[in-house]
């Protein structure tokens, strides 16, 4: 299974053996990551 950054399934295989291939737009991945700034919520002062 290949899933895009928003959770949409781009490619799903059946239960038999095999492989899949899908081109990934890395600019889209980067843009979506900028929209989810999860690392800004880190509390590094709580790290050991």
C-alpha cells in the first residue's frame, strides 16, 4: 500500500505476492509537512 501525506491510498495490492510502484511528488510531501508543524510543539526541556 502506498499512501499520500494526507492519508489517501494511492496504490493498494491484493493479498497475493507482488510489488507496486508509484511516483511520489516530493514537493507535495514538503508542502503538506509545512502545513502540519508538529515539531513546533516539542518540549525539548523535558527530554532527559
